[in-house]
C-alpha cells in the first residue's frame, strides 16, 4: 500500500475504533495505552487523540 492509502485507512479505523488505528501504527506502546484509556473515558476523546497521533 502507498503511504497515503495507509494513512487514510488508519484514520478511518481510528474513527471507527480509535485504539485499533493506533495499535496498527505504533504497536503496544504508550500511544496505544493512552488512546485506549481515553476511549474508555469517552469515545470522542479517544477519536480526537487517535487522529492527532496518526496525523502528526
């Protein structure tokens, strides 16, 4: 897959299930656990963080 296609798929996954998009990009690192925690507190904070991390 090209880089732009991979980024689009990651963002779509981050909107549907935020920790999944982050997990596919970073693995089980700090970003994933923080995204999982934010998603458990509220779906919207998880989405915002996941899209931010994937696009930075």
